[in-house]
C-alpha cells in the first residue's frame, strides 16, 4: 500500500468517525423539534400557564431563566475574571496558587445537586435570602466559576509576551498593562468561556431546585428576593409531577430551553469569530 | 557627569546562570555608545538593567550599581515607570501594540497621565519626523500599525520611544530584520538623534558598530573586555580577543 493510499484511508476513517459524533446531537434536536414544534406559538411564549399548567404558555419560566442567567453572569463574571487575572499575571507558582487551582478542579467536579444543597444551606438559610433569585444566582454563579476561570486564564496567557514587555518598557504599570493591553486582547476568549458557562447554568435544574425555583408562579418576580419559575425546573415539574400533561407542552418547553441554550452557544461562537477578525496579529 | 555609570555590576538569572560579571562602564551624553560581541555575551541583559526591564526576569539577582545621572536605579524610592520613560528601549523585533499608529505613539504618554491633545499631536509629528517616518504615514495616523512594512514598524517603535522625549534610547539590534535600504535609513536618523539624545545600541554586526559608534565596548561571556572610542577600538584594539572578534576570527 502506498503512502497516498494510507493517507486517504486515514482521512476517510476520521471523517466517518467525526460524522458519527454529529449524529446523536442531530437526532436529539430533531426529535425535540418534531415533538414540540406544534406547541410553540406566540401564546405559548407570552402567556402564563393556566388550568393546572396543562394550558397556556411558559412565559414566567422563560423570563425567570433569562433573569437567572443574567444574575449568574453578574455573580460569576467579576469574580472569575479577577481570579483569572490573579492566577495568570500575579500569582506565580506558590502554595496559595496551588490551593486555588486544587479548589477549582474540585469545584468543577462537584455534582450540581451538591451545589443546590450548598446554596440552600449558605444563601437561603444562613444568609437569610430565602428561596430567591439572589440565592439562585449566587449558587449558579459559584457553579460556573471554575470553567470561566480556567478559560479566562487560558485566554490571558495566550496574549503574546512581547505586548507585556513593550507596554512595560513604555512606562506603563503592571495594572495599566493588564487593563489596556491584556484584557482587550483576551476578551474574546473570556466572553466565550463566560457564555458557555452561562449556557450550562441556564439548563441546570438541581442548583435551582432548593434555592429559587417556584413550582407554579404565574406572575413575574418583583425583586431579587422573590422566587421565580425557570425553564429546566418547569420542564422537570410538567414531565414528572403533573398528571394529564399534554406531551406537546412538555416537548415545547424542552424546545424553548434547547433554543435558549443553543443560542447562547451560537452567540459565543459569533463573538469569538467577530472579535478574532478584528484582531490584527 | 556621564549619564550612565555602571559600577562593579554582577547579574545572575534565577537558574544560577551568571549573565554579567564585574561590569564597569561610563556612557557620556549625546553619543552613540555601542555594545558589541558574540551572542550570549550579555549585551541585552546589560541594557535591560539600565531601565530595570531586568525586573521582568523573576528571581534574578544583581550586585553593584547602575547610576543614571548619579542616582542608583535600584534605590528603593526609584520611580521605575518614570525611569523607563527616561531610558527608553527599542526591541530587536519591532512590536507595534494593537491599535492605530497614533495610539502607538501616544501610548506611553497616556499611561503617564498626559491628557493634553495638542501636546500629544506635537510629539507625534516630531517623533515621526525624527524617525524619518512622517512623510510615509502622516495621512494615515489613524490606521492600524500592523499594516506597516517591517522597516516602517521598526521606525514606528523608535518614534514611539522618541515621543516620550527620553534622555537615553536603548536600541537592541534595531536593524536585525531590515533590508539594507531600511538599515541605512535607521542609521542615518541616529546621527541626527544623538544631538538630542544619548544612544546605547547593540549593533547588527561589527561593520555596523564601526559605522555608527562614537564609543564602543566589546563584551564576551558576560564581561566587558575593552572600552574605547570607536576610532581606536576598531583600528587598534588593545585586547587580542577584541582584535580576533573584529577581524572575524570567531563569533
């Protein structure tokens, strides 16, 4: 067999394997669309549930998930970026950073239901926020931190060293160098990591189960100390807790949640592509 | 008084590699002072100590003194940011910062807290003229600095240092990647510049050293072998090792 032939066979095998990876995701999305699309209409997106949630729409759950996603970003983004800057630019390698990294690895590995229980103990009960948006956002924020920190740190470290040297050589301080050179150049990577983290947070049920989610709450929350409905928990409720639930509403809800998470992912890749194109080096 | 004086300077990197050994130098004002020698002689390391860019090498240690206008740069009270504006470095690889030509030229000024637009515009024009780049870029100051050619980028980096109106310009092999024509342009601008500034330069070659230097120091393995005026050093070197190097017997 010639080298050209082995090359061609290798390419073919890899193409097929890659295609196989794509098939399940297409099937999942296709099935949810197939089963749910009939339920999704303007009323479904803009009305509160009625009649034991078997009729009407899921508007409060959509709004709740959007609010929780924003809340997660507000909690997670400043803490994560600050930690990433510290780890990448200031910390070096010492006992403190080894502990921080160890903590991050472990945080990333903790099951989400444990975050939910922690949020119940720490924010709902101990801090006295009650079952509320703020407790849920804090719980989800902590949960997303490890992934956002590590992607942000990678983005910061990927900025070429010579830009730091040049900036410092022109009399900029270390912080000025970080603020004016490093962060703008690392921003696409940081935002990508952030949005992917939010995508995960938006779809989680367990962390919000005890901290924020309402079983049925047709009106919208008035403050961050109120409960709210949220899509993943609503989906869990109507799929398992409500007898006589029309299947199309279950899958319609799943479709809306899937659409929300997929559009976050899509935004992440658009942000990355667009900002990469702006970059000149 | 000499603008830079180095006394009994030793420098050791974190891995224990001794980069500089017992350096003594006096660099007078308004001259082109050339540090030359084979690679790994410690030329760049020495230059980086003049404005404490050496701080970036973590856990490196030094002994001895580097005096700028009689003040030791390693004194605890030294304003290192101000020092780097006064002793400004141009690197071998021309590295524009992301942004426009204008942004690049004003970066150091903005970081020092300058807000005066008119003053910045004045310095942009003047530094570009001094670096012989004004005519080529005056109509596109707001366009990206990355669109410039290699030779233009290097002159931009020179102008970026000049905009700070420093006392000393450190040039670390500023013509390394340039074609002969761009090299000549840069060298010519140096003769103009030394009337206003003191220039310390690591040259691209012995030939370039001989062309541009007023004074020169030959370095080898972290030591200064010989310092003299260029007229003497390149024609009648005192040390055998200097002679061997400039006549091309090693290096």
